[in-house]
């Protein structure tokens, strides 16, 4: 199937428009929503390659651009920031008509994993769903609780040099049944400091593990 690219009209928090990229395939029965990091969007390798994978697997993919690196968002109280992330994620899900898909993948990076927890608290998942938590903020208890709650549906990918990497947190979600991938030496941006070849290899591991998880 050929992939058609366009942007959808999406409104999120405060009815503000959300910049996005929608990759559509005629007749696609699977859909994916990709939630960005604070300063890490769909053009960066740790999301662009998984998006390419998803389209190759026949998914319609809706990827939001990040709008969370601004002083306004950073200075927003936690409760309001959570409502902001939730409204953006739910608005995108509705705009993508993902409730009608036979299969659904929700993928988030960094602060996007907080958006995932907020989304899961507000929106019922389609019957056949998968959750991909990329560099999740495991220091946040609500993130770990969401992964545990949806462990059977969840893949967690994190680097051993990520500030949110802690073995006891990974043990907690793995023991609940989540699939866990540890990228040796990779930081929060999937990079191995000072080693370009290893960085590319870790991205390959990321894509390969996501593919295996979704297969």
C-alpha cells in the first residue's frame, strides 16, 4: 500500500491546534498514535525509525509534534500539565479515528509516557492494543503503575545510561509481565556518548524489538 502524508486538524488543550504528521494507507486496519518527548519529536531518530517501521507494517500513524519544551509548559503546575497532556493525547486519538481500527499501538517518548498514563486514565483502549513506552519516566510512580496495570500489553525500552534507569523499577514492571528492553550504554536520547557506531546499533535494537513486539 502506498503511504499518503498529510496533517490532520486536531485541537488539544485549550482548544489549541496541534501540529502533527499523519501517514495514511488506504484500507489500513491498524493505527498508531505517537506522543513526543519534551524536546524530542517525530523527526528525531528514536521516533522517526519506529514510525517508518509502523508504516511498513501497514499502520496508519499519527505523530504529534512536541509543544512541551516552552517556558509556559515547564512552569505549569503538575495537575494542569497532566490535563494538558491528556487533552492533547485524547484529541489526537479521536482525530485519528483509532477506535475503529482492528489493532492499535500507543507509543510515547519520555514525557510522552506521562501523556500515555493520562490518556489511559481517560480513554478506553481498542480491543487489540499494544503500548510502547520509550525511555519512560520511571521515577514517576504513576508511570510505573500504568505499565504494571497494562503489563501484558506493554513494551518498555530504556538505555542503561538513562537517568530514569533503575533496576528495581524495571524489575517491578517486568515481574508484572511487561516486556523490557535495555539498550546498553544508551542515554535518554538513545545515544551512546562518544560512540556513533554503537548509537546506531542501539537504534537498530530499538526498531528490531518494537517489530518483534508488534508481530
